[in-house]
C-alpha cells in the first residue's frame, strides 16, 4: 500500500513504536474514539433523511437548544469510551459535570475532554460540523478523580484532535510528534493518511470573525478588524473575510490556508463577557494542534496552552492561526 494508503490505526501504532514505554493504552483509546466518530459520521450523513433533525426541546449546560444529533454524538462517545478501561473521567460540552467512569468498569489513567458535535446550530443547513477532543493524563494519586485531573492547562494535553463531518469525513490529530490528517474512505471504512505533517502558512490572507458583533467590541478589538479591512495592497490588505459559524470548519480552513480565526470578548451577552468558546473542550485542543503546525493561539494576552482552567466550562476569547497574523493582533490589542 502506498504511503498515502496508511490507515490511522497503522499511524497510531507507528507513533506508539516511537515511545518504547508506551503501553498501547493510548492506541486503544484513540482507536475506540475513531469507531465512535465513524458511527457519528454515518448518522450525520443521513441526518437530512430521517426525523433525527429538529429540536429535542432539551437545553444543554450552555443554555443552547440541543439538537438530537448533539445528544446522539454525546451518548455514542460516552457509551463506547466508558468500558474501555483506559479512562478515569470524561468532560463533555453537553454535560454540566464531570462524567466519572462507572465503578462496574475498570478505570484507566486518562481523561477525555470533548465537544461531541460542535457547530450544531448548522446541522439543519447541512454545513460542516465536527467533534473536538483532548486527552489528559490523570495527575492525582489513587482511583479517586478530583478537579485537578480535569482542570489542567493545555500544555499538559497528551493528544488532541478533531473529526470534521464535511464533504468528506476527516480526522486531524497530534500526540505531540507533528500534525497529520486522515480522510475516511467509505468503501473500506478506514481513515487513510491524506495530509501528512500539516504546517500552517506563516501568514495568511483570510480573517475569520463574526463581524455582526462589531458594536459589542471594545476599541482595541475594533482596531484589529480595522487592520484587516484597511485598503493597503502593499501590505497585502485588505484580507478576505470567511466565517462559516462552525468552529471546526473555520479552524480547518485556517490551518490549511493560513490566516486567523477570532472569537473576541464582546458585550453582547453579559453572561459571556469573555467570548463564547470553551477553554477545555474547544480552545485548548485547537491550540495544541495549531502549535504543532507552527501557528499560535492566544486569548489576547496569554498563550491558550498556558491558561489554568478554573472550571470545566470556562469560556475564553481566542485568536488562533498563522504566527505572523496572531502576533500582529497581539500587538494591536496591547494598544
Ligand atoms: P456565533 C457553534 O454554535 C459555535 O459553538 C462554534 O462552532 C462557532 O465558531 C461559534 O459557535 C459561532 O458563534 O456567535 O458567531 O454564532
């Protein structure tokens, strides 16, 4: 099989062989997550054809109307990952509290943090949506799970990635040794290596933000948008604006084409002054990925990977993408 025919399972095993002390627990964990993603992908692909679309009437912890596919994706991951014997706890965007592994199952030394189906507001419009995951090692001694095990800074992540349910289903992940992308080949049900050693361009031509909130930003954030929209061809300005409103899709385009994705703080919702996106299950995993690709991620002051979470659903502003573009933004935000 040519190099491009490498399955993600073979790739995981190669990564494992690079770490002689690796127990294989990690490979088992990621392999099962891949099975969960294939099940979710199958459901997402047919979602336009069944009555699974539409609201369940439930509200998730974020106060957002939950669509059935959200709950389905959450349930598939929780059910499949609970009995593996590799996890001690899980954190899901769809669950208010830490999900402990039932005592009937053997517990392991890893913590899985995930957003089961991000971009769910786009489900009915058939727009790309995705699953984001982050894996941490348990840090406290003994079997008992404590908050310190899940409230770890992003630089402690041992792996991160996402599944993108778009024109094709893709998996992008890192265990710290580079960033690789795999495309699902439905005929054989395998993710095949399609994007080896992804690196993000040093500088892009696209900025991605919801300009509809312009009246809710402070003057420094406004100055950032003025920078990208000014007419100065010698500086390669203005940039193009692309915003899908589905984080995984906007991030994936930024990763491959370069540029910057931003969700700044805004005064639109007094309950969310620090922006909308969650630190542990969205921003920290994407920050690990972009760093592996040579990019940067910041909340405007601090590297996302250095932020110590205070609670599992903490929200942070995020500016993530090409190194030069993020550095330009940080300079403007400093005023
Ligand atoms: P807004 C989708 O609901 C989501 O959580 C992310 O996928 C996306 O980046 C963001 O919210 C869009 O938020 O406020 O621009 O609609």
